[in-house]
C-alpha cells in the first residue's frame, strides 16, 4: 500500500512514523513549511486507510 502513495506523501509519512521525527524536524529536513508536513501526513494516512480497506474487501 505504501508504494501506491505519491513519493512526497510516502517520504513525509515515513520520516514521521518510521523515522520518528517530529513534524517540525521533518519540515526542516525537507525544507518545507510545517503545515505542508501536517497536510501530507494526514493525506498519506487517509489514502493508506482507503487502500487497506479496499484490500480487505477483496
């Protein structure tokens, strides 16, 4: 399911969840605003839920 995410969503989510960076640390590392990190993580989680729910139903 992770591979189905766009690169920018996947890398941001992995930094925060797997890399255990704070949202601010991820923003600094990626050189993007904090709000963008928050949006990307939220969108990535939402899309993962959708992919996983669809996989469960099949």
